[in-house]
C-alpha cells in the first residue's frame, strides 16, 4: 500500500507535468484565437503575399494547432497513467525476467529499448496522421509508405544503439565514480557530445538522406568566394536530398575547428515552378548562417549546454539516493541509476528545464538578429529579406503571432519582426555611408 509520502511525491511530479501542459495549452489557444481572427494579409506583406497564399498558410497553422491539442492531451494522459500506475517498474520487472545476464547495465538498456518501442508505437498513429494527412493535404509530404516505415526502423535502431552505449557509460561511472562521480560523468559526456557532433553529420545523417557535392558552377563558385572572403574554413559543400522527405527548405553548416561543411537542402534551390531561391538569395541566407559562425554562436550554445549539464548532474548527485523518489514511481526494492536520472532530470527539475528553455529561446532570438545584422553588413540585407519572404511562402509560414506564444516557443523571430529589424539595419548602414 502506498504511503502518504510516496503519494505526495508521485502526485507532485504529476502536478508539475499538468502545470506545464496547461500553460502550453493556454499559449496554443491564444495563438489559435489570434490566427483565427487574422483573415487579411498584413499590410507589410501586401505586395508579396496574395490572399490565396495567406489563407492557405493560415489554415495550415490552424490545422497544426488543432493536431497539437489532441496529441498533447493524449500524451499527458498517457504519461499520467504510466506514472500513477507505476508502469515504469512493471516494464523493469519484465526486462529483468527476459534478461539472461541480470546485471543492471544490460537490464537498463533492455528497459530503455522496450520503453522506446512502446512509446514509438503509442505515438505512431499521430506520426502517420501528421505525415500522410496533415502534411500531405498542404503539399509538403514527399514520403511513400515504404520510405516512412524503413526510415523509422533505421532511426529506431540507430537511436537505440547510441542510447545503449551512452546509458552503459553513465551507469558504470555513477556506480563506480565515488562521491564526485558527477564530475567524471560530466567530463566523459562532454567528450562524447563533441564526438557525436563530429560524426553525426558525416556518418549518421547520410544513413537517412543522400548528400552529394554541390556541382561546379556559378553558385558553388560564389559560395566558395564568400567563405574565402570571410576566412570561413570551408572544406565541403553538399546538397542534401531533403525533397524525398518533405518540401520544406533549410541550410546549415557543421564541423569543429578548421573543418567546416555547408549543406543546402535541394528544396532551397530555385525550381521551374517558382519555388526556392535564386543564387544571390541563397548567398544572403548563407551570409546569415556564416554570421552565426563569425559571432561564435555555436560555441556559446555549446558552453551553455555543458554548464547546464554539469549543474543537472550536481543536483542529481544530491538526490539520486533519495529512496522516496523511486518508491513514488513504483520501485520498492531497487534503485536503478537510469530511473533516478529520469525522475530527477525530467520530473523534479521540470520547472528549471522550462525556465532554461525560455531563456535559451530568448538568447536564440538575439543570435538570429545578430546573424541578420552580419548579413546586412555584407550588403545582403535586401536579398535576405527577399529570401525570407520566399521561404516563408514556400513553407506556408503564417506571419501573424500572439506575442506570448511567440515569445515562449519561437527560437527565430517572427517574420514581420525580423523584416522590420533588417530594414532598420539597412537604413542605419545607408546613414553611416552618407555621414562618411
């Protein structure tokens, strides 16, 4: 029979989950009302976006919000049942019963695999609906059923292999690292994260999408000249076949130290149907991305992530032996390390995680404005505005946002706010020229 203390801890954890869910739903309702009322194209976009395109983008935004309402309610109810009924412990017991080795490391890996599989199955109907109904309706889905199935199988296998490797290391360090295990755990995971950041784009990502060198031509020559002028250590320039999965567009760079690679989605390149961007507009987009490199945004984010990881492990080191946390989720006779890690980092630390997520969103917006300004200083401001408008149109981005929903969720500034800031930057640059 559950004790009062166990009841309080368990329900406090569930309460944290519901508070976050209620707040997120409140924000989504605000955005839904805002989008539902915004029937006309904003005056700032009148010359670029017609009413038909605007209405389609608006319906896409509303459809995604309605889908989110249902999915989020389903997930919070499912999570509540799992925690309230102690199903994590039930799955652990089953993992022990089928594990021939009976040690904590192998049982934990098996437990995680079973949890991941069950979670995947429970969310599969939503994934199928999102891909083959919602995205299909608005012309974004490019996946066949066979591609979708094989892609998910590959992703599951790769994730489980990586998770098993990292989880095994975590358990061994915690159980054998002494009183200061959190320091060793942090150092090892710092190294592992750098290794994964290095090998993921080069080894893992190509398992899912085809990467080919950008062919010789004007665009490649211009990109290499831009990188050279900024002393960006470009070593490879790829086009990824994202159109097999979706018609959404993107571009990014990756790599550590003096070896950088730029990747363009094939959907970003200009098409005969008028979608995509012209070469000079792609250069403006890349100027923005290179602004992130020039301002060391990736390194700053990496440092923040590692400091946060250290703080989380420090808190965990004080709490993971607290027996009541395990009993609250159904573990009465054992205290598995990974269970403690999950309860502390995902449940107990939830308010902190939510606050940190918001702070990182604010910081990300600041970085985006700085990267835009970098492109402006390279005299790419007008082209960047045009590229953003085209990409927003191609991706059916809805330009009207509730301020609170936007502030909490969007790591990139809303389109209208971003265009306004770019225009101000262009005017400031022109004013400086006139003064000189």
